[in-house]
C-alpha cells in the first residue's frame, strides 16, 4: 500500500532526476549550439566563422563523450540497479627492448613517454566503446533528453502562464503545471532503456572482449606456471638433490672404510641417515607447497584451519564445513588466503586475523581481516596483483581495503555454480 505523502516525494525526486537527465543529455548539444552561435556572431565574411565552430564541436564532443557516458552509467546503476559495463579496452604493458626502443603493442618508439602516448591514442581510436559513446551522444538528446525536459519545461510554462493576466495564459500555466507534476515521476526513466540499448556492448563485441580477456589470462597463467616450475626445480636442485648427492658420496665412502676404519664408517652412516631424514623433510615441505595433503584429502576449510594453527598470528576461522569445490578452485583460494595472511605477518604488524568463508548464492566469498597498521594496496607487478590475476582465471575478484592505521580487509569472490 502506498504510504501518505509518497506521491509528493515521488514527484519531487522524479523532478530532480529529470532535470539531471536533461542537463546531462543536452550538454553536448549545448556545445554544438554555442559553436553555431559563435559562428553566426562572427559573420559569414569572417574566414574563421566556420573553422573554429567545427573545431569546437569536434573537440567538445570527443572530450565530453566519456565523462557524459560514465555519468549516465553511474546514474542508471544508482537509480535503477541496472549496471551497464563500460567495456573500455585497457592498454597493455609498455616494455623496453634490448635495442633501447619501447614496444607498446602497436609499434616501436624511442622513449617510454612517446610509446605511452602513441598507445593511448591508438587504443582509444580503435576501441568500439568510443563509437558506442558517440552514438549515444547523438541519440540521447532526441530521446531521453527531450522526454526528461518535459517536467522542467512544464514548470517553466506554469510559472510564466500563471504569472500573466488572461485566460489563455492561465490555461497554459495550468497545463504546464499538470505536465510537470504528472510527468516528473516517469520522465527520467527513459534514460535506462536508451542507455541499455545504445551503450551496452553487442553480443559479438562482448564475446570478442571476453576472448581477449581469456587470452591475456591464459598468458598470465602460463607465465605463473613457468615461474612455479622454475621455483620447484631450484628448490630441488639446491635442497633435496644436493643432500641426496652428498648422501650417495657418504655411503660410498663408508663402504670403502668398512674394512679399514669401522668407526669412521659408522659415523658416516649416522650422518647419511640424518641427511636422508632432512631430505625427506624438505621433500615433504616442497610437496606441501605444491598441494598440501590436507587440502586434497579434506578440502579447503580444513586446510585453512590447519594453516591457521601453524600461523604465528592468532587466526580465527569461520566457515561452512560442508564446502567442497573443484580442486583447481580450492587450490587457488587456499594459496590466496595463505598469501594474504603471510603479507599480514610480514608487512602489517598484526597480532590477530579473521578468516570467514561463506556462501552467497552461487558465489563463494572469503573475507580476511587483520588488526595491523593498514596501507595495503594493489600495485602493478606486486604479489596482490598476481593474486588478482590468478583469481581472474576463475572469474574471481580480489578487493583490498587497507586505510592507513588499519584494519585491512580483503575480500575474494569466486562464482561457483556447484555450490
């Protein structure tokens, strides 16, 4: 049931929103009108009377396209809950080659600044989202802009008509007031279908962007896997392999000394046994670093609890014990949690941490919070950026809130239809 006073509130809120939509939609046409007025004022005899207005129209339209469309997307999401992704293409990394030139994905430049500038304009020029923005700027004023202008125009007509004598003026004023009051709650709503229709990427464009995103994720995953394989090889070479070689030499020496110096042989055998035990411990640690046995046997929750018991922090874990996911997802989440807690120990100076693993519909949400000094940020090339990249393979996200002074809150969200 509609509460008393709800209609005046709806009228007031709708009128304000209609005015906002009208202003945002008509901003670029206002630039066009100003350019035309400038050309008319200069006169036809002036050779610059048409050049500068054209330049003003082009520069103003291109410069306002993204800010206006971002504002429209924000308003639609805020007022209606409909999220229209921007879909702007992101520039790739700029790298310096051994020749000294900089490669930006399109060509070679002598300096990093030139490479970034060239990349910026090439990406923007070839980005289909820019052409969607320009199309929206051409359509919105004549659709959403016109409709949203009716309430303020009706109020203006009411103010003029009711302020003048005469029956005709009063009739116009009353009609204008009726249009303003009756249309205010609904006039702004046309911005939603127009935005969805003209700013949302087509299926083919969305599919192409998704393919590009997955290609980048695959490349990142390949690099991460190669780095992990090199780490395992290095750990084996420097640790267990070296100890096993020393063990073999000790056993060979003990075999030769068995007849001539039994005491020395027994000492070498004891050292070999100690080396074998140390090698076995290192191999177990290495295997645990690849995939902890408790993670494979008992799942994510128990693995996190086992890790919490060994952590130098006081870690509290709350979770749904019934959770079981696919092994790759469980592995990514486990090592993500381990990395977050390890960063807390190294950098935050915290004494306590809380880990919460919950289900929200078809999503798995992991919250990690500590009482440290805060200041955590995601930097390009850093550990948190790498973690975000690894989670992106499963369409997962990582959000960090670490204000100075703490606390630091990290949230991992991974869609899991099997939950």
